[in-house]
C-alpha cells in the first residue's frame, strides 16, 4: 500500500464530558468521556449502539488500554492489522458494562489514506 491503512470501527464518536485538573505532581491533566453518536456499517456496526461509551481496548489478548481521551481510540486502531481480534470495553447509557469482540477479517474494515 502506498499510504497508511487504518482500521475503522464504522462509527462516529463525540466528546460528551471533559475536565481539566492538576495531578499530584502539579501537571495539568485532561480527561474526556466520549460516546457513539452514529453507527454505520463496518466492524462495529452490529456491536455498538448510539449512546455507548467506549472505555478501553485490548488487541490480540494484549494489555487493556483504558481511554481517558478520545484520540486514544484512534491511536490504538492504527496498530490493528487484518485478522486481529479487538475487544472493546463498553458502557451503555444505563451504566451497564460489557465487552464486545471484533475480528478485523475484512478489507472493508480498513481505510487506506494516500
């Protein structure tokens, strides 16, 4: 491929809550909560619903990464390759947590940027 090939979930997310604070070392920290605002066809099209919050990700049974910022989801998707298994920790609008598993086994789950 001539450009970057990036895994896509087939959803759009939006930040619904953001806060800034100073930690114990007096460093500024920012935390965001984001949720699914649109669901299209794609890797997560039948797994996620509008209003779901994506809390974390695990790729190929590696370590779980907990999200504190929206961009971290995109950063993690950059490392997903074809046939990888991705688990998402999701919280629905009622506060119930679940884990969704997605196998990236289709070329349609990726976008190539030239």
